[in-house]
C-alpha cells in the first residue's frame, strides 16, 4: 500500500532556488509514489492572485504539481497565511483539490485532523485579528481587483510590517496554544493532528478526555524537502535534498 504524504511551509519563491530544486526533485520522486499528497499551507511564499500561474516560476511549480496528480496521486492543497488567495484557476491547472481550513480524514485507520496551524496560535491576538481581516471575502475581492503591480507592492509592504511585528513577539506567543489544540481535538473527534505554520517540527502526545492523541508539527523547507509519511511502516519524517 502506498503511503500518504504531508508537507507544509515550502515557501516557494524565485528568491530561494535551492528549495525550488528540492521541491521539483520531491515531485518527480516520492510524491509520485504516494497514495495521496497533502500540502498544508504556504506552498508559496507569496500569492497575490491566480494570475500568478502565468509567471515562469509559478508555472513550473504548477507543472510539477500536475505531474503528481497525473500519476494518479490524490493531491490536496490547503491555503496558508502566505498563500490564502489560492483559488480555482490554480487548482484546476495543478490538478489539485483546494482543501478547507480544517479537514478530518481517515489516514491509516486513524481519524486525522489536518490544519495549516496558524489558527492554533490564539495567544497572538494581533495576528488573529489580522488573519480575520485579510480573509474577509469582500476585502479579498477588492484586493484582487487592483492592478497586479499594485497588489505586489501591497504584499511587499505587508510582509515588511509582519517581519517588524514578529521581531517584537516572544516565542511563546507565536507558538500554538494548548487550549486551542485541545479544542480542535475535541471538536474534530480525531486522535491525530497534523499541522505546520510554526516551523517547529516535533511530535507531541496529548490526553484529551481520557483519549491518547498525537500531534505532528511539520517542518518548514530550508535546504531540502521535508515531509511526514504515514503508511505501512508507520509514521515517519522524511527528507530529500534538491
């Protein structure tokens, strides 16, 4: 039986060619040999509209995704905090399903909750307020109506503000809240959670109302591809250099 693969926080960008090379190598190899591939947010470092697939860098990424789907792999992409504007044109071109913000699915016989993870960082009140603001459908439509160069400038300004705000925040504020994790486990009725966003790969054990639960935090991609594999051999982290 082929395994299920989970990845997050690739942050693909022309400015990071090493990660892009690792992604294409992963897409040619392990990803095509999987039963399913789910990318849990921040595939791209920035996404300001689906017109981006016409640009050379993004078109190469989309082509690699399409090759995974064409190999018979169920491909799902979740929106993250960097690429929440991914939409139908991207999904159709990539042969992917755009996943909801929360997905509960059976993986290897275990009910598994999939998230990007930023919604778990509830101690960061300012970020959660910003997250609600940018995900408002009306604001998104207004932004997408702007000319492409204006959108690019706005996105760059927001990234600069985000970097400045992050420098002043403690690690504890930017990590997940235990209360939020417990609430998500309860609401989903799941025994396993997989998410990214925090860039703090780890395996956590929780006891929720007498149930043993496990939470896997995915790694961000730096100089190599990193993902979680769940299959006949169990659950194991994997990596591949570009």
